[in-house]
C-alpha cells in the first residue's frame, strides 16, 4: 500500500451509527440560511378548501400552496389540482379544435388533456430521481404535488390564452401558423409552471437545480413529441390516431412543406 | 448500544445520501450495500434495456433487458481486481472489497437514473418508425433514436461517476487523488465495458439477423478493431 | 391630515386605502386621469365603481370613435361611420380578449392585484390613449379635409403617404402616453420600477399581439378608392396579420 495514503478522515462506523441514531429527521422546511421557511406567515397555514381556492393560491399565494402540499393529507389537494388541470386542458383543447371543427371539437380536448397527463406520467420517475440526486428532501407525494402545480398553472394560463387562440383559429386557415401559435402559448405557460416547480424545490434543501433543469428539457421534448404521437390535434384526419410513426421535427418539416405546397391550407397536423 | 449502520432502505435515501453516509455504508455492511446495488442495477438497467429492445419486438426487449445489467455487472467483476489495485496505488486507502462496492455503487446510481428514464426511452422508441423498408440505418429517425438513447446513457453515466467524486475526495482527503482514482477506474471500465457490449450485441436492432440473445459472430473482432478500421478508412480512404 | 392626502410614491397597495376614493365630478376625474395622478388613479383601481368604469368606456368610444371618423372620412362619410365604430371596438375587444391572461400574468410576475383591478387598469390606460386620440381628431379631420379627394391618382401622390404616416405618428404618440400613464399606475401599485416594467411589458406584448390581429380582421380603416366602402372586407377572416407580414418579408427578400 502506498505510504502516503492518508488515514481516512471520516468518523468511525460506531460513531457514525450513534450519530445517525441520534439525528432527528431532517426538517421539511429550509434552513435559516436559505429562503424564508414556508408557513412562517399564518396566512400560508390556512388550509386550501377547494379547487378554486387552489387556483387563487397558485396565482397569488404560491407559498401557501407549497406549504399545504407538504402537509399530511395533501393527496386530496393534489387530486383537486389534477382535476382542474384536466378540465382546463380540455377547455383549451376545445378552442384548439375550433380550427378544424367537426370531430376535432371533441378529439382535440381529449388528446390535449390525455397527452399532457401521459407526458407527466412518463416524466414523473425521472423527476423524482433527479430531485433525490439534487439532495432535495421531498417525498414522492410532494414531487407529485409540484408536478400537479406545474400542470395546473400551465393549463390555467392556456385558458387565459384561449380567447386569443380562438380569434386566430377563426381568422386563419394556415395550419403551420396555428401550430406555431399553440406551441408558443404552451411554451410560455410551461415556463411559468416550471418556475413554480423550481420555487417548490428551492424549499426542499436541494443543493443544485441542475437535475431539475435537465428534467425540464426532457419534459419539454416528451410533451412536444406527444403532440406528434397524438396528431392530428388541430388539423383533420380520417383516423383518431396517426397511422405512421414520426419524430416531431420530421413531422413539422413535412407539415410546413405540405402547407406551402397547398398554398398554406394543409389540414393535417 | 450502537448498532451497525443499516444499508439504504429506499432509492430516495440512497440517492440523497451525503458522502459521509456513503462511506459509512461502505465501511459498515458492504455486502448488504452490494445487494442493494445489485438489485438496483438489475431493475434499473434492465428496464432501460427492455425499453430500448422493444423497438424491434418483445423478445429483443427481454434480451436487452438482461444484457444491459449484465454489461455492468461483468465490467465490475472483470475490473474488480484492477480497480482494487489501482486505488491504493493512486493514494486511496481502500480494500479490494471496498473498491468493488464503490464501483458497484456508481453503476447502481447510473442504473437508477436509466430506470427512471426508461419510460421516456420507451416513449421515444414507441414513436420511432420500425427499421423496415422506409426507415433504414441511414434514416434521420434512426439517428435520432440512437442519439437520444446514447444521450440518456451518457447522462446517467456522468451522474453515476460525478456522485463518486465527493465520496472519494473525502475518503482520500485530497481532490487530486480522488480525480486520479476516478479517472483510472473510468478508463478501465470504459475499455472493458465497450468490449463486453461489443460481445453482447445487438442491443437495439440488427436488421441483418433474426432476434437472438447474442449474435453468431459475437467473438469475431472487437469494438476497438472496428473503431480503428473505421478511422483507417476515413483517413486513408 | 396626512390620512386624507395622497399617498407617497412607491407606496404599497394597502397604503392606498388612505387616499380618498369618493367620486369626483366626471370632468374632474377626466382631468385627473389625463394628468396621470398615479395615487388617485391607483385608488380608483382598487375599488370597483360602475359609474367610473362607464365613464372610461365613454371616453374610449368618444375619443377613439372621433379619431376613427376622421380617419375614415377621407374615403367616404359612410366609411367614417364604420371606422368610428370599429376603432373603439378594437380597443374593447383587445381588452376583453386579454383580460384573463393579463389578470393571471400580473400576480405571476409579482404584482398581486385582483383580476378586476388589472382589468380596470388596462381600461384606464386605453381611456387615456383614446382621450389623446380624440383630442387629435379635429386636427386629423382638418388634415383630411385639406387633402385632395381619395381617388386612384391621389393614392399615388405623396399626400397619401403623408396622411398614413401622420396617422401612425399620432396613434403611436397616444399609445406611448397611455402606456406611460399605465406604467406610473403600475409603479404606484407595485412599489418598484422593475416589477412595473415587467408587468407592463407582458400586458403590452399581449395587447399588441391581439390588437394587431383584430385590426387586421376589422380592416379597412383609411379605405381604398378601388374597393367599395365596407364594414369588413369580404375575406376578413382569411389569413392573419402575421402571415401577411411574413409573406411581405419573403417577397422582399
């Protein structure tokens, strides 16, 4: 063995076991050196009774929602938030469906709402693992709650954008433009949702946001690919699901090419 | 009375552990920690492998689901002796069993990340058009699939190795020793792992062969010969 | 005494309760609005007053309507009537269409005001813009009256471009002043320039985005001598403003 090997500087096994046995569970709130602990304002401790209160809290008192998501029995709140997200996604889907009308009026909401939830379900395991790797002291239920918050904020904002999307849906028949518009609205809404989620993780003793940042890229890619996997969402088609598998970049290029060849009136998306 | 430190009870506890905690696990009950890592590798890398192989068919999914954890375990075993020798030579006071456990731990973290990414990988694979007439090896769809899967493996590998640095630094009491040890292990594992992967191919889809656990020509050539040959062709045309 | 005076600049919303919010006579309120007395205006925005809201709507209809009439008057009296209706309509539809998203963006960006308050703040901003436009309408009408009748020849003369540029300049000026007043109000509500700028930028982006498309749908405004006088063009709902801009750019390059 190399003579220069230093003596292991770490504590002994027995000391370590004793120390860990005596050590209390890490607090869920953050340390005094970090951001202000959740729940230090009495207003943040007021329970959130129903879905509308959750919407109000998400927009105006996000810290209250973050605090309530950490409390025992937050499952009901999370289910309520997911219900709001599903409903709002469906509402936006109806608006997206008005571009083509007909069967798309029910197909688009179904696809948008389901697609969003499937994307979230696909990405949930990686979100949990990346938050653990960042050192965040969040339970799986809390991670689910933050993801539900992301979805709810995203879909609420999409409902806010819905009147604008509807006006454009009625006044243009260029599918490339509508696709771009919906993606732009979705991106803006997602960025706000992601900001809420990152804010939540900053209260969970996370040492780094790198894992969450990587996850955001993965989530964006999955959600964008989902729009291609469930196409058409805004255009028309004879079948509910696509008959051909494609990646989103290839599909978008094909759509834009077809649209320009057909004088901007292609109705396949 | 002080009881020996129990190994991690959950994936969350394992991933969130501080370097000190890792050290205590390695020192305390390495066999139980190794068991935990083994299960993590089999499930994590197995599910990622299954998602990858599913592109071709469920049988290929099963085969790749077995082969990917096998690559990791065989690499750990094959390099176990070398890694155990290199560590003290480079300044890390660790026994053979400890270095073996630490390398296994790194692969376990990599596998857990791969397992978490397996639903995403499966979704990407599900969206990729099959490797038939229209889609071939030169298609952008195939390139996109390969690239995504490779990026996920690279990401998981980087995370698995980066997580070792604080532990090795604290253990060795020196940042440079930790870096040297990790680099040495990494090079050895990459070298052997590449060749084991070559032997156990195909992982995704070999369009020229039926579905089989290991290709008939598995022991013909090597990964490095192929790379060398490709480089020679590029340089000398 | 201090309790009855206007609150200090950068005061937080709760301080605004100290400002007297009793109704003033409509002309006095109008001049307060135009002077951009941020404290008083922010106090208005904290409480809902149907009469005051109606007066802001009247300002929008009169101001933007008069300017629209002057704008359309060059083509035909009927065109003047149409544009007098359409111009305020664009403002109101933009406000309504973006009300929900504007109301959500304000708290998300850090300005915790209720939905109604953000709505009335935007309406007040547009009311100031409309008032300025209304003030310019006699000037515009005089300019149009002095211009040669709108014929195919006149369109090729420099006067046509001059009138177009004058409209752009006046609308831009009114818009800038209206938004500057809105900014002062937001500073008062938020207590900081950074937050106020952020909210204003978000609102402005949304309003410009939707407003441009609504203007495109509700065209024509100045009118064309070669086309009949119409409330909406035949293909009003075909294509959009941004598509048109994109097509123009591709033709140029």
